[in-house]
C-alpha cells in the first residue's frame, strides 16, 4: 500500500501535469479557431488580437497576487478554486452570442488561469527536493508542450467539423476533474507564509501598470497611447517604490535585487516569452489567410513546434540537474533567435510549407532547451518558504512576456492595418506586420541570450 507521502507526491504530479496540459491546449486550439471566431462575430484583425490578449492581460494582472494569496491562505485552496472558475468561464465563452462578451469571457478565463499558474508549480516544488525537482518540472513542461501539440490539430478538426464552441465545452468536465483530484489527493494547504498580510495597494499599482501599458501599446502611435503608456510606467515605478517599503510585499524585490540567479533567470524568461509567444497566433493567420489552409491542416503544421518541445523538454530538465542552467538555456535561446530570424523572411506566395516546418523545428528545439533548465534555476535559487512567490514571479514573467509579444503584434497591426476587416485587400499589409513583428522579436530574444548568460551559477536550495 502506498504511503501518504507517496500519495501526495503522485497527486501533486497528476494535477500539475493535467493543469499544465489544459491551459496551453486551450490557447493553441483557440489560435487555430481564430478565423472562424472572427467570421462568427465579425471581428477585424485588431479585435482578433484581443481574443488572445484579453486572456493574457487578465492572467498577467492577477498571477502575482494569487501566488501571494496562495502562500498566505493555501496553494491547494487557490488552485482548486481556479480550476472551478476555469470550468465556469469556459462554459460562458462557449455560450457567447457577441464578440465583446466573448472577449470579456476570455479575460475572466485569464483570471482563473492565474489562480492555476500561480500555484501548480509551487505545489510541485513543495513536495519534491532539489535532486528530483528538475525531473518533475520536466514532466510538467512536457505536459504543457503536449497540450500545445495536440491543441492545433484537435482544435482545427473540432472547428472544421463541429464548430469552435466545442473547444470551450470540452474544458468544463476536464477542469472539474482536475479540481476533484486536487481536492481529494493533496493533503494540506502548502501555505509557506501563513499569517502574513496581503499587499492590496501593491496589487492595485501592479495591475494598473500592466493594464495601462497594454492599452497604451494598443493605441500607439496616437497621443492617447503615449499618455497611457507613460501612466503605466509611472504606476510601475510607484509599485517598485511601494514594494521596497512595505514589510509584506506582493513581490519581494529582495529576491530580485539580492539573488543574481533569480533575477537574470526571470529576465531571460521575460525576453524569451516576449519574443516567441505570438508565433502561433501569427502563423495560424498566415497559414489560413495566405496559404488558404483549412483549420485542420493549419493545426497539423502548427503542432510541429510543440511536438519537438514535448520530446526534448524532459531531457533538458534532467540535464539541468547536472549542468549549469545558463549554458543550456542560453544555447536554447540562441536557437530561438535563429528560428525567429528565419520567420522574418516569410513571403506571401514564395514560401513553402516545408520552410515553415523547418522554422518551427528550430524554434521548438530552442524553447525546449531553454524552458526546463530556466525553471529549475529559478525554483532552485530560493528558500522553500518563497517557492510560491518564485513560481508566481516566473509565471508572471511568462505571462507579461506573452502580453508584450501580443502587445507588440497589436501595436504593429493597429499602425499598419488600421482596424480594417479581414479581406484579401489587407493581406499585403498583414505580411508587412508579420515580418516587422518577427524582426523585432528576434532582436528581443537576442537580448535575452545575454540576460541568460549573466545569471551566474545555478544555486541549489532545499
């Protein structure tokens, strides 16, 4: 008979792997369904972007606050509530009758995602020690990539045969099942900071900064966009000032200021996700609008990158238990720079699908070699009581990076396409937007390589 400790460890792996699968599956499946959703609700290119961006904005705004609340009140409790909310918001999105309400539902789904992202990795790290953590984190990352792998073909097939709403209905029973497993299988709340106060003013400043920055980017180069962006920067500076003075900060800046590995590992994650997150979104539109592929066929092409990531991430995780993370992760980021540079040369008619496939293989290899070692470096550089905040901080870098990537895409599309409806007449400007975004992303990823190299030794903590 299995011991209680073994049961808890297995339950932690199970809920981490399943939740790690569900959210990326949804995101990648929705990317493939975007043209069908746009046609259903009559959305233009900028509004299509908001379908993905609303989710990322809400998740980015609330991930760090929920990570802190989980440390204080219990990671299991926040995780379970997050999965239940994910089920409810998925049902609401599936039932939407208008574009604005659907985008709002995606935002609420992002809040639920923040509750899951901010706790799942921390629960896993709480029950596994440093010598085993890289292996189980590799399993979690593999689950994420499997979700990313099957999302495009399954989402495309469902969209083509049954309609895009089925994707959201599928999430309801899956989310409820994960919530049930976590509630029954995890014993204890894993609250590493129980009794400490929650930093509500910090949360308001942090959320306001992200909201203003994203809205500002979406309205550039107009004056209103510049004003919003400046307000966002000011809110961010006030947030940092407040966090350094409060005794119970939302984000313990001392972890960043006094921990070189933690700081530069998070900066590397921010740059990596900021450079690569919009790839699936842009290529989904490119394959369906420019190459005239069906949702199913576009999904089959897009699954190449996450399949490579899923195959290599456990291997990369094991390597990170033995080799300096900065070496493996930096090499991976270098491959990502190469893949993004290749995508910069996409053409409307002259580019073959084989070329796109090679780009996705290079990007998938690079991302797999970066993600698991970088995650292991972050979680291994802090004390056990800070793992919730560390997990939420890394998750915040991921989501803020994804927001940056989509905000860049939104700004470029808004500037070059002016919110016009999606017709063949705007396809040349869409291609210009595509190449501009990939060029800027390659430069950002190159900067991330230097942040990754600057992190120093990979510390091992209990």
